[in-house]
C-alpha cells in the first residue's frame, strides 16, 4: 500500500506540519504567558506610556521651555523602551521553552516519515557549511535537494510572524539592535535665516 507521503507532495505535508506547530505553540503561549498577570502588567504599562508620550509630544511649548520639554520626552521614550525590552525578554524566555519542546516533538514524529526523502527542490546550491542542514541524510550529490528539517524550520519561521500579526501578539520593537537617535525639535527660523533663504 502506497504511503501518504508518496501519494501527495512531501513539501505540502511538511508545510502543514509547520502550520500546526506554530498554531499549537501560540496556543500554549497564550495559555502560559499572555494570560499571566506579569505579562498583562507590562502590556498595560506600554499602553499607558504610549498615551502619555503622545500627549507630551502634541502639547504646545514655548521657545523658552523647549529644552525642558525635550528632556521630558526623552525620559518618557527611555522608560517606554525599557518596558518594551522587559516584555520582549519575558516573551523570548518563555517562547524558547514552548517552541523548543514542540519543535523537538514535531521532528521526532516527522523524521522517521521523511528520512532520506527530498521534500523540495532549492532554486540554488547552498554553500558547503549549510549543506549539513539542507541536505541532511539525503543520498546523492544533488545539493539542490532539500531535506525535511530545513524546510520545516524555514516554514515555521516564516509562518510564525504572519500568525502573530493575525493574532495581534507581535512583540514590540526593542532597543537591542537599535542605535539611539537624537530627538529633533522644530524651532522657528530667525530673521537672518529667512534672509539667507
């Protein structure tokens, strides 16, 4: 009797497995993280600081008080970024456990089904140090053939961002890889500047 993986496209089954993996992981994340008081408190602090920052930016200021206004805006931006970083780190630590356990479980089930079977064809030949993943346990020297683990990881990473956007659980941007940007304030041009222009 022909196996299911031989009757249908192998990449389709790997894709569906990746979708199931992400949805299940997000469900566990909602149960174990999003409903906790700690996460809700951090989320509420971000919303509160965002509203406070928008009000502070929109508030009219005289030229004499612009310097003090800039300091207050900068302080609020720093506090907001600290809370965002704390929320992101809280989520990363939990996601590492949840996604890690489910990832190992998914590979434990899928690996025997697709061992030695190419599930997709890559449009390029990977560099040598990447072949241990893209061509893992595949026979032959055609390195454009893709193994199940690589396709599963690629699909999971791609689908996760889309699922989080749909569910509204995308983590806020952090300052880990951001460079500080100066706070620019508009000042009315002086008469001398108007003459130059």
